[in-house]
């Protein structure tokens, strides 16, 4: 959110692996880790996964296994760029704008989730980092560049 407008919007999904019927969960995660992984260090991540399922388990072929509970891009979640102008997404954009305005925040990332069919604000972050998004979705680069350009211009107007 910047100045009451949503200029950049993306969905986050939990990291997953797909079983091959032969490899242990830990092996599949390690292989995924080597393919452009932008999440936490592998050792920490495996320790986190081990809390819910032994990494020695062998997922059956084509079994989808969530390998984390964190929706943070820095910890392995995946991003999908969305169009904030889409009528379908308007309720989400509206609640995000309302949250930022209620807090008097000019520039922020607003996390919104569908909780039992109702959109709720999870958090409003004023410390915005886009490197993990750009690593995953390079096509977001012009949007991010324009957004940060507008923020810098705004700051010089305020000073």
C-alpha cells in the first residue's frame, strides 16, 4: 500500500514437494533447496519440518507434501503476482487500504488472509523487503521499481 493505493499485490503459498515414491522427504527437500531456494538455511528448515513429519518418510508418488507452515517468502513460501485492479480481488484490496489508513501508514505491506470465508488483516508491515519476491517473480521488477520511485519522490516532497 502506498498513499491509499494498492500498487503491488501477490499471493503466498506454503512450500511443497511432490513425492516420487522412492526418495525420503529430507532428500526431496534437499533437492528442492538446490533449485533456487530462497528460504531459511536447509538445516533449520529440515529441523522445522521434522516437527510435523519425519524426514525419513518416503512420500508416495505424486503425493503433495507441505514442507513448512510459514507463509514468509524468506522462509520458502512461493509468490504469485496478482492484479490489484481485478474486480475479484477488490474486497481484499479494500480491507488492506482500510487497515493502512486506520493506522495512518503511508507505505506498508498488508497481509490479508481468508479466515473461514472472511478476509482478515493479519499484520501491517512498514519494513518492506522485496528481494525474495523479485527472486521468484522477476516480472514484478518494473512494478517494484515504479513503486519505490514513487515513494522516494514522495519523501522529497514531504521534506
